[in-house]
C-alpha cells in the first residue's frame, strides 16, 4: 500500500514548533508534553535524502509504540516518555488523517547528551575498527573474531556523542560518556541499555530476526531522578536487523534497514551528498525491508496496523 510521502510537517500554527530533526519534527503540546511527528524523510551518512520512503514515518512510530509495550512488560519499573498515539485536540480536523499513526505524545524531559549504542555482533564500524587495531570504540576485544560474529563475552556498550544536525556522532569510550553525563547517570544508562538490548534480542530472535546492534536514547525525570527511555526504539532506522535464516559468520549480512540505500549511494559516488533523489527501485526495496522487519517483530500485517487497530 503506497501512501502519501510526508517530507515536511505543517500544523498550521496549531502547536508551536520546537525543532526539526533528520526524521522527526517536535511540537509543544503543553508545558509537560511534546508531540513527536515522524515524517517519511530518510537520512544516510548523516545527511537527508531529497525524497522519502512511503509509510516510513507511520511504520517507525507504530514499531516504537510496540516496543515500549513489549519492554515495559519485560522490565518491571521501566520508565518511558511515551504517553499515547492519540493526536492532541489542537490538531485541526482536516489534518488529523494525514498525521494519524505517525504522531506520539511524550513527556518533556531533559535529554542526556549521549547515544547509548549496544552491539551484540561485530559489524559495520565496529568490524572496521577491530580489523585495524583489535579494539571497538577504544575497548580491547579478544583476537580471532570473524565478521558478524557475536561478541563472546556478551553485548558491548559503546556510547557515542549526540551531535547537532549536520554534524557527525563520534564513538566514545564509556569513561568519556561518564564525563559528559556524570558517573551515576552513566552507570544507570549503561545497565539499562544492556538490559533493554538483551530482552529485545531474545524477543526478536524468536521471530527470526537478529538485532546485531541498536541505539537507545535516554532522558532524565528530574522529579524522580529516574533515567527514562525516550525517542524511537528498535526500529530499522536505529538498529541493524539481520534474518536468522540467512545468518552466516564470516561475511557481511543482508539487513532490514538502510543498507540497500547506503550501498546504492556508495556505488553512485553520492555518499554524504545532501538532497540526493533516490530512484524508485531503491525506494521500493527500502520500504519492503522496513515493512518486513515490522511485520516479523510485531506479528501483524502492515495493512492491519495502519487501519488504526491498536498496536
């Protein structure tokens, strides 16, 4: 089902715009609530493409809501910023259908200035670094690992800086993350990120998907001093998903994410170029891979999900 591609949000002044990110636009609902609107924009190598992926925004939003439910059931006491998928009353009647399924009301929190990356398998930049000097983000890794192999001592926490739009995130050692957010919060973030990954990886594996690595973001509830899971969670935009059916150690894996787009950009010499127009066949393949990951992980058909049934 190919839908309208939403590249830019416009709420007609119904809510004040807070910021525009690579994919999400944030609006203020009230003093304690934000509206996350997930567009169909897609970025690669830290730049936004000139056209989007149909249905991508709705898919990311509904997948994230699904994961909030799954993880809250798996981890007692888990705090998330999620409030509801319902649109706030201020959204005009004539705009509500366009924004249905792609908006999430969330608690307004102070966001920690790091990204919490957890790697269960050695791939991507981790593999490149390991081949060079035997480390991943400054952490010594035992010799002899092959590409796409699981880390033998369990998932690895490798935080990164949270760069402003247009800048590049940088992988950092956990000790540097502690300097940025403070030792107490750094420890809580690391422990929670690893716990989230382990529960999610087990859940996904039962559904035929390996979560090779993923990125979490966290905020602080100042009233309770609790670390809170925020932003998108375990989507093809924030994670590297592989099929367990075709997984083979010692080689690169086919992914349910942007890899098809990245490969095309590299092949065309367009890596890092702003505003690139993605050809139809790459758009179609990317949408297909995102949708397959969503259906496997939620256990629901995509058409059923966007029909408005509860996730």
